[in-house]
C-alpha cells in the first residue's frame, strides 16, 4: 500500500504576549485540520508567544506561562492531528527557542534551535541558548527534520545532519519579517537546502505586524530539484493542506495552488497598511488622526490609514498659518473628500500670535530664524496631541525616510505621534508609491478605488511652508540626488570616497553625511514605523547619539 501523509500548514497572525489567544487560534486551526483528515498541522516559529518577543521571553513567569500553555494545548488536542508549534522551552538551566511536537495529549518531542540570528532586527543570542545538533522525529510513516528558521538559512551542517540521520522531509517553521524583495532571498536559500539534501522542503512563515516589523507569509513548498509545489498568499492568513506520497525516489508533494506574487510596489504598500492595521489592532487604538498639510507625505499616510482602518476611523486636520498656500488648502480638502474621512480646519494664527507675544521680551533685538519656524511646527504638534488625548485617536506622524535621515523635521513638532507608516520610504519612492496607489486597488484596501491622491499634490514642489516661498530644495539637495546619497551611506554603507567616485559632489556628500550623524538624537526619540528595507532606522541600524567620527576617505589627495 502506498504511504501518504497530509500536512496542514497554518500561516497565521499571532500577537506577542497573547498566549491564550494564540493557543485559541491554534485550536481552531487544528479543528479545521482534523476535519480535512490531516495527519499533522504545523504552526510557525514562536507561535504561542508571538514573534518577536525581544527580552520579554527572558522573563521567568512569561516562559513558564508559555510552556504551560503548550502542555494544555496537547491535552485539548489529543484526539486528532499531531501538532508542531513554536514556543520557548526552559530545561531548568537554559532557555531555548523550541518547536514542540504534540501527540496523544503529550509533548512527544522538542526541536531546539541551533543557529541564533544576531544581526539586523534579531537579538536571539541575547535571549536564547544555542542547542546541540539533533536528529529527525517520526510522525506516522514519515521522518521529519525541522530546522527552525535560521537553522535552514545557511549552508552549514544543520540540514545535512538531519538528512544524514534519517530525515525524509524538511519542515521549516519561520518568523521571517519582510523587507523589499525578500521572497527571492528566501527562495534562493531554500533551493540550496533542497539541492544539498535531496529532500522535499516546506518553508512555513507567519503573517502580521509587530511593532516595526511585518511578517509577510508567502509560505512555499519545494520538491527535490527545486520544483515549486505550493505557494501560499503573501500577507494573508491562510491554511493549506499538502499531500505527500512515498515514491521509489522518496517522498514527494502533490502540486498545489501557486498564489500570485505581487510586485515590490504592491508588497511595500501592503506592508505599510498591514503594519498600521496590526499596530492599532494589537495595541487597542481603533482610530487615528494626522495633520494633513496638502503635501505628498501626509497624503499617502492618510491613504494608508484609510486603507488600513476605514475612512470612518481616520481624522485629518489642516492647521494652516499665513504661509500655507491656497493650493495646499485646496489639496488637503480634496484628498480628505476623496478618501471620505473626517476633515477639520484648525488655524494656528491666534495661538502662534500668543506665543510670539509671550516670547517677544526674550527675542527682542534678535533676527527671526528657524526658531520661529519650529514654533509653528510645535504648535501644530501640541494641537494634534490635544485632539489625540481628548478623542483617544492615535496621532500618526508623516516624515519620510529622507527627512528622518537628515533631520528635516521638528522634534516635539511634526515628529509627534505614535506610528509612522512611511518611516522607511525614501521621498523619491513616496512619489512613485502614490502613483501606484492611484492606479491600483485591491480587496484588502478599505479605501475607495481610483485616483484618491490628487495629481496636483504629486506634481507640486515639496515645501514645509514655514516661511514665504519656502521649498525643500532651499535646504536640501534635489530628492533624487539626496536619496541616492542616502541609499549609499545608509543602505549600502558606502564610504564618502566611493560616492564621490560615482560622480556625486564631495561637498554635498559630506553635508548629507553630517546631517545624518547629527540627527541621530531625533531618530532615537521618533515614532516606530514600518520596516521596508534591511537598513531601517531602529533595530537594523544602531548608532550612538554622541559621535564625533566622520568619514575622511574623500579627503585623500
């Protein structure tokens, strides 16, 4: 008789710290797997606790609660499919990132993670102990090797040891957060593991937002030779049933659905929408508000907010001064109308005059400068935070990555807020992302179809409108030049001399480098925001606030 094995893959969205709720979600999925005749259901890495827990997992009562929840889950799900699920394990001495196999009311096996990531957003060396090599475990007719996430990412001995010790199939549970074009990176690594071991492989990834990170799913299955047998959708919660059959050449997976893979513009936009939706949902904020200036940054943040939460939960506030152009007034009202969200008009002139009068004795004899500009921004921040406090709506901040990088924002002013969806989106990409949203609509967007961002907002020169005829390029290089330099300095960590050799003006590069370094204190106090790249500000790039070093490589000769 031919051996067969049905495995249900649970690509779901856990919440960090919601141990009981995560286990309830697991029980519901297990029930569906049982109804589908599955032999086993697999959940992702650290599903019981959510991911990433950071130092929370090191708290003794926390990991004790998680371990107790796994034992209770085993008892509750004794009569049906075997469960594979991620949760911490403390052996009385060391704490491990573990994958628990539950069968017949008991924990029958534990896989302990061997390779602990300690780069980009990961700090697992700080939190867990690295385990010794382990072999596979049996479920029914098949022997399964389970390298946990990082264990399968590199060509070392983990996967090969599993194959050599009898594994017939690789099931890899992951907590792999999104960055642009990461699917290709994952696929290349996993094809390598299939080639090395000759075994079929499933890469199982979670979905959902956690602080700045978004887990984008995209679970896939590869047969030997690298043939794609299954791809689950990106960003969506889903269950998939995979049937394996033993052949003369070993186990093979039947061909399943291949969900379409959106392009990078759609995935970036989806990441921003999902991160805001989950940040609000998981922290308890039902509504948001933002300052709507008539400029492109607040326009795209308003659109993301409506797509994430629905227009009825988004409040846009225009706070004009005497420097606000009629075009900005018209554009702000226009986009709020197109999106269908609440629009408020709150002039700052009266409050600004009161502050000016209060400070007049101290400023007498001094020329107006950036101080007066920052008063406008901080007054807007004060009013927006007051509205946030009074209504319970979370304030969104709207600075793009270019501005965040060089400090072109006012701390305690327009930087005020609880979350920033475009924090990792350079200004030049903001323009293109707006054009993409105008041309595309998906069923996961709560906002309307069509041209929701007026073309007049996209086409006009960027300006903070804090003084007469102000343009961003009065203070900064053109954004195409600025962003290219910033990508070199931040994303690619190029030296000044390398950028000069590429044709950039040395004085401009040095100015940008200086602005990046002196703005670290602002970023340290800025709101979290969606991670879109491998060099986002916060965990990916950790620099000291006090820093006297400057790159002198461009000064040679």
